């Protein structure tokens, strides 16, 4: 069944313990923008470069660099941008990973760093993968630790930290010659500042536990030379957020070196326990909830990302093999979030619909 890994669109990195034989380099340019009715919000332009090099037959070294330019403003509370800080900033980030390959397993160590004027993050990680004797099953384990610093352009005196420990485990199996299935689990425990310094009022617990469960199934249709990718992800955290995400993509090679990959993703989310709807105190006015005082409730947030909603993402990726070992690609995604799209009950009322678009172009070369 290991032959299934050679089928277009069916490959899984978790099942490849063979050291890479060729180096690979890719450059990409991402453009992102989001908006609400009558209002353009955030714009991001992010060029990036990735390089992977095999070393001495048993090792590989890979890393990436990205430079984000961000402009615009995010809501100060709920969907209102009034009073929000205007953003004109740059984020620089990079990561590196070293992997050692043996006959049936692989070890990896990694580090990542990200910095901007009001946020800094440092991460170290380790991973282990092991394949069965017939190469049809692979188990993987991972661990990471992050040390973050949070500041604020609105409050130069703000200087807080946050530490997060993350564990992952999973198994991937070539179920049949045309089916690849995967199950993965994740958990993280964080301590530090989770409140958003740019939103008011916003007070969140200083501890957060997050858990994920994901299943994947890739099926190859031999007659059509196409692969259907599907996945389901469940997310839960100690804030009370619960989310389910279903995603599917169709990988279709066509003549002349072209590959088309349309995709569709649906997310439904339950609100955090301390999220409050845009209903404001009659005396104090927006953005304060009814009965608000400086001391109660203990936790509250108007952050739209913590609300109850449903969201749909439609995407298309077009890849073209320009020449042997040269590939260009173009990806488009449109995201729309609405309270009424939440499954199993109405979403948070009073929020304007939220839309976002991603456009990415890339060029990769193996040598």
C-alpha cells in the first residue's frame, strides 16, 4: 500500500521517513484584506522565502523567513472601529528545523522567532516520527514551548508575558492503495496575558487550555487521476469556545502540467463564556454592557473572534509546472462570517458580517 503515497494529491509528509534527495526553495507573496459593510479594515502584504537542503544523506535543514506589512484598524469593540488604533507596522518572523532520518524513524528539532513593535514570540519544538515495517503506518509525537511578550502602542507602560506548552500526537495509515487516513490530537496549556490591550473593556483569564481533535481522509479516484481531500477538526478551550470545522478539496491534474484544487471549508463556533453581545448600558453607553462596574464581572470581552458564528471559506489553487523541477502556483480564498450561519442555534446577535480575502502567488524549484 505504500504505492498510494505516489498518487497525486495523496502524499502525506508523516509517511515519508526517507531523507530528501533534492533541495527545494520557494518564494511566495501573500496579500490579505478584511472588511465589514462600508468599512475596509486590515490589509497585509507578506513576502516569504522557504529553503530545504538535504545534508550528508541522513539529515535535512529547512527554514523560512517572512516579512509582514500591516495597515488599517481592527474593531475597538464588537464591530465598531471608532476609537481603534490605526495600524502601520511590520512583523518579521523566521523558523528553522533540523531533521535526522533513520531507516524507520525521524527526529527533528526546531526554533522560531517573531517580532513586531508590540509583540514578540520565541518558540522551540521537537518531533518524532516512526513508520511500521511495511511503511503503511506512521506514528508521530511533537512538543513545543513558546515564550511571548505583549506590549501596546496605546500604553507604553504595558509589558506582560505569556508562556505556552503544546503537545501533539497522531497516526497516519495507508488504509488501501487509494486511501490515506489520519488521526491527530493536540493540547496546549498557557499562562500569562490573554486580554487584548486594544479592546475595551477586555478582561480574560490568565490561564488557557486548548484541545484539538482532527481526522483526515484522502481518497484517490484512479479513473479521473484526482484526489478528494477531506478533514474534520474539533476545538475546545477553557474559555468555553467550542468549534467544528469541515473541509474538503479536490486535487485535479489536467493536461499540460496544470493542477486545479478547488476547496470548501465550513466552521461553526460557540461563544466564549465571558463574551458579551453588543447590548450596552443605558446610562454608560457603548461599549459597556448593562450593569457594568469597574469590578464586575470578573471576565468579559467584546472580541468578535470569541462570539458565536458560522463561517464559509471558498478557495481555488492553480499550479503549473513551468519546466522540470519548476512550479508556479496561484491561490485565492474568500472567507465570510455570519452569526446566522452557526449550526445548532443562532449566533451572537448584532454583529456586522465579516469578510476576508487571501491572494497568494508562489514559485518553487527543486535542485
